[in-house]
C-alpha cells in the first residue's frame, strides 16, 4: 500500500480518491473549504433546493460506471431523463422545442424554415459522425499526446482522419445545415458548454448534441448536491480520510511529496490535484473561458415552465464579441432551470425555484472586479427578470423573490481562475488538444477536474478523476 494525497474535493478529486482507495492505497483528501463537490454546490431556502453549479447530467452511464467501480451503485440517486430537453425562445416569441425524439424536434424546427427540419436531421447525423471519429478516441483513454489519440482514431478507419481535418468552426457547421439564424443559434450554443464562442470553437463540439440525443439529458433527483453526497459516502466507505477546511500546500521532496496545511504536512508517494492546472503548469497568462453570473428566485406558485428554457439574444455574434472583449453583453442570452418541473423534491407544492444564468467574461483584475460586480449584478438581475416577464406572462402575475446569487468572484473563491467556469479556452481547430494534460510537471503529480482532460461537465470531470487515478497507480507500481 502506498500513500496518496488528493488536494481538492470536487467531483474529480472524489472520484480519483475513491479509485485509489479501491485499489488498496491509503488516500487522504484535503479540501480547503468546508464543503465537498467543487463547483457542484447546492443550498436550501425555505423548502426550496437550488443547485448553484451544474444543473443537468449527460452521459449518465459514465456516472453509473464510476459508482459501480466504487461498489456504490446502491448509493446513486435516481436519474430523471427529460423528454423535452430544452425550450429555446427567440426575441420574436417563437419557440424551438428540442425534444429527445429527433423527428419531433425536427417538426418544431420546420416552423423556422422549411429546410430546417431536414437540417436538424443532417446536423444530428454529422454530430454522430464527429463523435465516432473524434469523441470516442478522445474519451476512451487519458490524453497523453496527439500520437496516441491518432492511433486510437485510426482504428476507426482512415476516413476518421479526413473527418477531423475537414472540421471548421461550430458556426460554419451550423450554417451548412440550417437556413435560419434561430437554428444556427441553437447549434452554436454547444460551444458554451466549454465556455467558448461558436465562432471560434471547433465544430468537434457538435458531438455534445449527439451525446444529448443518444444518451439523453437527465436531472439528478434531489439535485447535484445529492450526487455529491452519494459520492462522498462512497469514498468514505472505502476508507478515504477527509480533511475539510484545511487548505493544503505541497512541495516535492525527493521521490515523494510533502502535503498538508502549513505546519501539518506529511509525506505521500503520489499527489492528485483537483484544481485548475493552468497556473501550476506555467500557463496562467492564457486567455480564459467564460464565467457566469447566476441568481436564484423563489416563486410563490408552481410554474408551467419546462425544466430548461433558453431565451436567446437578438444578435448572437455581437454577444460573443462583447464577451471576449471583456464586456458584459448588453443583451445576454438567459438560461433558466426550473427543476420542480421534473422533481417535486426540489420545491414545496405550489412553489417554484428558478436558477437563472447568463454568460459573462472572466476577470483579470480582482480588485476591479470587486468594485464592479455589485453594480453589474443588479443590472443583470433587472435585465433577466424583465426578459422573463416579457416572454412568460405567468411570471408577470407571480411574486418573484431573489434569494441568492453567485458571481465570478464566488467562482474564483472556489479556485476558478478569474472566475472562469472551465479555465482553459479551447478556441481553434486544435483547441481540445491544447487542454492541460492529466500528468503534471513533477513526477508523481497528476491533475483531475474540468480544467484538464477530457473537459468540463459532471461525467467528464468524474472521468478525469478515474484517468488521473489510473495514471497515479501506474506510477506507484513503477510502470511509468
């Protein structure tokens, strides 16, 4: 048995800790805050439960597999698969209903342009081809270099390489399939899953559309907080030692690491850091992916809103130009999550809780951000509430009470550089391949979390923990 330290108790760190403990190693996890889960936090207010980070689950089988590997399937909360994955509302009041059932979604798309029904079918097929060609080899093993990825991709046939070489931006791909700007906005939104712009990010991110179609969009009963509690119980059952509220530092001492809070360090044979790796790998000056501003609303009635609603801006391109020039957009796209539409445990009867979010730029200057965000937050709340009341008459009659908010400063306090949700910005054709790797600059140091391979989102973050643990085991066993 070897001793392994994990710094950071997000979903990636918890997954890595569980994997290493399951393999028989002594694992100690240090979390600087008083709560586990990283960005996947939740809070309750007067009977309402609010997730404050991720609000949906894709690739549910990846999460189930992680719990199976930890002998903890019985701990998993129930997953609710959404038949209506999202309602997209446009400035003229029209809706695109993105049903999981593709033909039904295509019927809704035809209302925007006669060719957009067939366009949605062809876009879905292109997204599947991209996933088979690039997504599967990217997700099936830790990324340790382009050569290994290409070897895995070539196993799928030489056409795979041609598919990858032909990819342009996500916006270009959308324009190949859709005639209306509305459906192009729908396709472009998948870039925001990585904090990127559809006008700069690779069309490879269309694979997210395929994953949502093939594996569904799910809600975790009780919210993401319930998933964090289940994973915490799983790793504790495996014997992982948890130190909460202890901000650990580390330094290399010969072949080992000295890890722990100042004055309480101990020696470990390997280290997994569940934190954004840009600064620790000398890349702290790189441009950052988007941040977000979120606020939470207590509504005095059960609303007829679906689980997910996105209200688009009039000029999507202008919104991203402003975001990546460091400005808060004048008219941001508004995302609303209404979990009580699916899960009655999230709100009392005849009540609703809304998670409302807009994308905002990451910040460079902390002092300036602290000065500006109170004013920005008030302006964004006013814009979003006005937007929602204009589009949804039932909200005009309801009492809406804001009961909390999260700014980029709050994200930064949980370790996000500049408040960036995803850290690394994957712009450009080779953007996904420039993501910081799981293997750190020091022998025996490994990274887990949304800032490293394979990327952000609950399943991928858990997968990063699994990959990091596998690499750490290889190191501990003298195989690397």
